[in-house]
C-alpha cells in the first residue's frame, strides 16, 4: 500500500466534466499541451497520489509517456512541435484523465520507482512506496552515509510480502546483489503483473513469485530481510479515498477498522521467518499511533525519507519474540 494524501472527509459525488473543444493547430508544442493539461486538471480538482504530487508533474509525466520520452527530457524538449496525430493522442489522454479519474499510470501502463520503469494496470495498486528509497539510504554498507541497518553484500535472502506489481522485490534484487528474493501476494492477477515486471527486468532466476496469504506458501523458510508495503488504510481513510484511489484494487488498501489487520499478522509471524540477524522493514502510512498502542513494548525504529516522516518502521529479528 502507499502513502495516502487525502483529507478525512467523505468524497462528494462530482458532476460529469465536459472538456472544452480545442481546434486543430491551437496547441503546438509540448509546453502548450502541458499548460492545457494543467488547466484542465486544476479545473477538475484531480487528486495526485500516484507518483506525482501536483498537476504540473502529472502533465509532464503523461505527455512524455504518450510521446515515448523519459520525464527528464521534458524541459529540454518543451518547445518542440507536436504532430497532428500526437496532438490528438495527447488530448485523448488528458480527457480520459479528467473524465475517468483513473491514475495516469493506468492510462499509459507505466510508473517509475527509483528511476526504473514498471508496467502497471488495474490489476495492481500503482506503486509509490518509500521502501525503495530506504533500501538505498539505510542498507548502504560501509560506504553509505549515516547508520546502515545491513550490509547489502551480506544479505542472501529477501522476502517481499504483498508484492503487488513486484516493484519492491525487483528493487531489492538489484540492491542486494547476492540475494534471492521471494515475493508473495494473495492476488493471482497481481502476480501476473509482477511476473511481467520480473521478466522485463531479467530477474527470473533471482525473484520467485508465490501465491498465498502472507507466510502461508513459504513453509519454514527464513530470510535475512523481510520487506512489506501491505494494506494499511483504516476504515475512516477508506471512506475518504478519492476517485483515483477507488480505481485501484480495494484489497491493496483495506487494513481493517484500525488499519492493522495485515500488519499485526506480519508482526506476529515475522520472527518465525527471519534469520537471527535479520529484520523486518514495513510501511504503515500514518498508522504509527495505532501501531504503538497495539504493541507498546515493541522497539520499533521509525525511518524518515525525503517525503515522509515515520511512515515506515524497522524491527530486528531479536526483538520479534
């Protein structure tokens, strides 16, 4: 599951949005189409919680993907002219983003994490976890800056629970060069998407996909590191999800009344699946207060990223008795 930037109010039903007609030749450059997209996105009061945080970044992402450009290339090509066929395609995408309220990643079947592209569609939640950044910042070995939780070269086995599209399992395989990775999800559809991403990144020999409920398909296997971005949205948060998030699988969001249904099970069972020097890295969004109330004695280490504060915790195997 991912960070939810939504207000705790029930979303009101929005009237149908009708986009203004644009005459051929009115929009000429990438920058023209970006300005038009931003205006339409603002007018429709879209929500941005799927890899971009504002309408400008969303428009740049959508335009670049439609034109087979990397998002980093937008600035250098901003004044480049768009062909008539390309312009028609861009207007169609902008219109679909506004009228369907689907995440842009679904419209172009792509999202980036840590600079890497991943395929996504409606079978999986759009990945936007902080764990990828934490792998780089807190599992850096002797040459990393700040405290390192583990030397990446000493990690031989990783488990990714609730893998979804498989992005975290793939990032883990790239970050821990000596490790094999098991990735588990209860959804057959999600695992089909994960399999495509594993193949796209050429990691079939190092990332194994398992269908089942958390640890159930793994037997007694133990791991040096368990990572998880599980469903953690509580009942109040589920009621307030914007339309963009309602387009994603509910199974990937719903964490029960207090958001801890899945996380509690992971904490209760993780110790039986970790090596003595191992540990659990788990994302929980804004559920810190509920988790600490439920596990007052657990020595949880809360980790921050560039865009989050105390939304991911670490706990060592020795403390998971």
